[in-house]
């Protein structure tokens, strides 16, 4: 009888917890989206967007030009992310290859063309992750 009880515990409690953890891990694999995005034909090197993962695991994006603040993105689905505050709103949708790695980004920013191609990884001399601002 104890064996059946333990089997039921495994089937109904432990297994769903393991599966939920795997789903969360897969859906939070934001490294596949990181990089520099831009128009390959654009001569201005600063007209690019960057996408990184914060040190606490959130997707963060921003523009290379000017003093634009980083956008701490909210996940709407596996490949759609949004940001909104009292000043601006941004929506980004990533197109991926057969391996799930981002190759292109569509966005709703008016100051830069869409879609943007993934031009390469985040430069090596950047910090490996972005710290959340202290308020």
C-alpha cells in the first residue's frame, strides 16, 4: 500500500512541478534573443538597438543613439515583448530560425525602420548582464 501511495505522490505532485520548471526554463531562455539589431545598409553605426538579459533574468533593450534609457521588457508571448511607461511604449516581436535563435526584430518605434536584422552579438567589452537600476 505504501508503494502505491509513493507512486501517486510522484505522479500527481512531483511530476507537474518538474514539468513546470522545465517550461519556465525554456520560456526564459532570453539569450537566444540577445544581440545588436539594425539595418545592414545603414551607415550610421549608432542607429541600432541592443537586446540583453538583465542580471536577474529579464529581457532588456535599448537604443545606441542619444541618452535613451533601457526598456525593461515584459513578455507577452515566447517572442513578443512590450515596455510602457508614462513617456513611451515599445513593442518588439522576434523572428527566429529553426533553432529558436533570433534573426530579425519587428518593432513599433517610429524613429527607426522595421524590421531590423540581427547584426551580431553584444560586444565583448560590454558587461555580461545589465544591473537593474536602484531606486
